[in-house]
């Protein structure tokens, strides 16, 4: 059995090309599932944050009702600028520093201060109430994709935005989401 060096080199290069292509496919497919991995990670971490998430939800719902403020972003995550609120609730909305917002209810200042503490403890980007009264806690904000938790009544599932949602075991109204 005689083989020439040229054919051995071609076979070795062909095997190498197959490996390179296979590795590229695995890396690409691994990237495709990273969103699911992050959603699964959020589901797993929910129990550790349940109390803070529920308190943040209650506070933003109260503040939205009494003050018309529909969102809160933490200053520590935005280049140490002051904490800001999305105000007024109607679209188009604008973000203003908390000091600038005139509050109707004297207790709202304490509620905003408490919400600030919780948002920073959660290390989230912000807490928001949308037009359908769903509460979103954005844990990872990105240029094109946000990940976090959303609270809504199951009977409102027809109002879900486009995106991916994972149920959180033992929870009836909280979901991990990507949009």
C-alpha cells in the first residue's frame, strides 16, 4: 500500500477543515441558546429575590397610581447620576431626576427612597409599570434585548408582548422574560 505525501496532506487538511467548521457550528449554536440560559438563570435566582421583587412591584404600583410615575431607574447603574423616574406616565414619557419631580402624596418620597434601596439591592436596571399594568423588573438591559421579571395576571396572557417567557415554578403571576 503506497500513498503519496500529497494525498496525506489533503486528507489531513480536509479533517482539519471539518473540525474548524464543526467548532464554528457549536459556538454559533451555543450562542443561540445563551438567551435560554439567561432565562433559566433568572428562574433559578427568583427565590433569592422574591421578597425584594414583590416589594418593588407593590411600591411602583402605588407610586404609579398616586403620582403617575411609571418607572424608576437606579443611578448607580447609570454612571452614578441621580436616580430617575419615568414621568409622566402617559406616552411620550420623559425621565427626570427624583429631586425635580413634584409629588402629590407626602408618603411618596419615602416610598421612592425605599424603592431606590430595593432596586440597588437587586442590582437591576429599573422597575416599570406598562400600559397594561404589568410590572417589569429589568435585570439585564441591553441595546437590543432586555431580560428580567414580569408580573401580570395569567388571565392577561393575551397581552404578552413579543418575546420569550418562562414560568417560575410555584409562582402564579411572575415570569422570567426576554424581549
